C-alpha cells in the first residue's frame, strides 16, 4: 500500500513501539489518529509528528479496555478524518513475572482487558466501517513472542497474547475474500517502559529497539497488495 495520505489509527501511541511507529509514519506523509490513555504524552507525540511532516495528526485519550469509550473514540476519528485506512493495535501492558496463585485479580483483569479485549473492541468498531467502505484496508495486531511460545511466570500475559494470535488468525479466515488484509507481529523483548517490571529477569541491553520494530511495521504496511507479510516474527 502506498502510505502517503493514508489515515492510520495507532493505539498505544504515547510511548514505546506505538510512539516510534507514529513518528516513522509521519515521515511517510501519513495522517495519524493517535490513541492512548496518557493525554499529555499523546500531545507531545502529536506535535513531533506534525514537525516531521504529517499534514494532520489528532490525539484521543482512550482506555482501549473500555468498550464504550472505544466506540466513542472511533466514531470521533471517523468524523474528524472522514475515513480510516489502517488500524495498528499496539496498546499493551506487561505482567509481573509470578506464579499464577501470586498474581492479583486486579492484574489479571488489567492484562486481559487491555491486551486482548482492547484489541477486540477497537477492531470490532473499525471492522464495521471497513466492510461498509469496501476498499483496501489493513489491520495489524502487535502481539508478542509470548503469543506463540511460553515463558515461566507469564501465565496471564501469555494467555492474553495467545488470545490475540488466535483472534487474528480467525479474523484472517473470516476476511479472506474481502479487501481487508490482516497481520500479526510477534516480537521478542523490546526495550520500552513496558518491561520496567522485569528487573533482573531479563538483560534489556539485548532487547530489540522500538525504532527497529517501527521500521518492520512500516515495511509490512507498504508492501503492494500482491505481497502480504501476514505473520512476522522478530527476535533479538
């Protein structure tokens, strides 16, 4: 897809992978709808994207685990931009490495609600529009290496990411005869604030840089229709 002038919704765009993707896309002349919970950091990213050359950037404070707020936000984006071409589901949270019995109910709810339900809620709202529009569109869900493998102490995080993987695979099947392309990115450990709870469990010096993952995502999005990288895994 030729990205220049396309409208892209990026969840989790106030920091980490989402922020770096937004900055890379701004360089490509993309119009950006930035979605995240932190309104102040979102505005900073918005201003930087405008400086980099995007002709239109709007920010929307939204918790993707709140389905009513998601519906309101997507509707507002469609009014503000009049269209959407690409959805990037990047918003996510980490889980403290722990045995299941030691993980609080609050953390279980937070991880499942944001990592899995958030992807479902946002996708559901935009999918209705994509089908009605009946033009080329892309849905890219950023999962994790934990969405295809297992790691000790990550029961809830892994469950959420395997859920994203399964959800995306079924979505591909459901939409195989449509103009909507669906993909998953499975990345290894990435050097973002998401992993601030890992402590001594991982050597973050070896982690993937979010800027490098942003390059991968832009490459995936910019392939022509006859070449589609639908399931990409990036390791460090």
